């Protein structure tokens, strides 16, 4: 199978990165699963697994320490665009994030960047409302106690 090329765009800070070290291990019309090593060396984690849930607008990442221990789960709110001519996906990070620590503690991050990005013209009102809607949907899954069930379902997409 000819897997697509993946790109990640951040608005704050402004960057576009080709995720050339990400290995796609599963792909269908609604989900892309990748395994990856960090782009820049870090002490707190070294590799991870990401699930791009295309219909939901979530990218759920498991970050692992070098010893294989789970560091945390980091959920990005994203929008995606597929370019059939290039066979590539562009994922725009819509700023809001959710971190779920191993003890279950949930942190919502970077929501304050949404009005900043809007006022600076980095995102439009549609992207702002899309980000907040997707964030709300993800938090409902977490707060309703269904995130563990979602993760169990997603784990089945990782080949042995």
C-alpha cells in the first residue's frame, strides 16, 4: 500500500513539519495510526503512538519513556485536509489540547491561545468554533467515563 505523507501545522508557534519519521501502521477512511520517535531528543519521553480520528477531529497520542513506560496521553484537537494529487494529509493543530496523566488527572491546555490566534489572524472564526466543539466532544467522552473504552477500541489497530 502506498501510504500518504503526513504534515503537521502549528499556528503557535508557526511551523509546518513533514512527519517523515512517523510510520503508518494502520489506515482506513476514518483512522490513521502511526508509531514515531521524537523529532528532537527529550528526557521525559522518546517515542509514541498516535491515532488520528479523522471524523472526530482528535489526534490521540500515547507518549512513552525510553524504558517503555507510558508517560501520559496527549490529545490534540485537529482539522485535516487530504491532497489526492500528492497523497498527503495536512493536520492543523487547532491549539486546544487535553492531557490525561497515568493517575487519570485531566488537564485542558492552550485554550487561551484560541482568542490570541483569532485576533492575530492565524485562525478564522470557523476554526475557533470547530476547535471548541471538538474539545467539548472529547471532554464529554472523558468526563462520561468512556475514554478508557475508546482507548481499548483504538488499541486493536496496532499490529502485533
